[in-house]
C-alpha cells in the first residue's frame, strides 16, 4: 500500500511542475461501513485540502488532490446497548481523471479517481464515556471513486462522487485488544470498510 501512496504523491509533484491551475477544495464526506450482520448508520463529516488541475487533449483534465478527509460510521445498539461512533481522519492523496464538455461558461465533467491514504487521527465515541484512541484499525486505506460535476468560468467546481474503500478496516487480532470498546469495534468492522458520498467545492487560481 505504501507504493500506491508514493506513486500518487509522485504524480502530484510531477504534474504540478507543468503549467496549470492550483486550487483549494473542501466539502462534506458522508460515510458508513459495509456490514450485513450489524445495524450501521452514516456519519456526516468533512474534507479539506489542496488540488491542481492540468487540462490536455481538449476534453480531458488530470486533477490530483491532497486532502485531510474524515470518515466514519455509527454502530447502532452496540456495546451495552449504546451506539458507538467511529471517526478516522486520513491524509489522502487522489489522482482524479476528468472527461468533460464545454457548454457556454461551464464545463460538465465525469470523473474517476483512485486514491490512497494514511490515518493520522482515529477515535471511538461511546455515550457517557471519554473518547477511546484507536489502536485496532488499519492505518492504510485505498480505494476508487466515481462521479461528476460542473466547472464555472474555469475557476469554480462543484462535484459529487461515490467512493469505496478496499481492503479491511480491522487490523489487529482480538487477543491483542484490551479495551472492551476497541474489542467491540474490531469485531464489528472485521471484513468491512468505508463507502459513501463526497460533495466538494473547489476554487482554482
């Protein structure tokens, strides 16, 4: 997984050396884990970061992103009947390929984006308890996103995409887990990962 992150970051640096547009991006991340045996709810969080847009061949654009992206899920009716919120903040690098068409002062585009990230902040929240720092979930994430958007006056983008993390959220054997909340989260999210929708607002300079 480290090779994926290094490749995406290298592409970001290489593309940024050519003429193009830098920008800032921020928005909403709605995510939940995928698991059939437990009742899970979406968590609405956020992302913020930097981007760079390089157009080529008229209709295509390559737009790498470097984000701080917070994902999570709620485990309903979990430990002792109380819900447990899981929140994980990733330093995430994505390489977005856009294909679009110009209409007057706007550009409509579809996008596909592989991404990879590293978790820099992760905690569980249970009712009437202090947050528990995560030590059982995988720090490395990677996945794919698909979506589309509109760009106005070559400066403002509004986009939406569906994303799906790949791999497994649970990363520690149960025998190594001491805290009861951590053990519950590990068992609940075994063979599971995040999926959801991301809505972004991007301003190019």
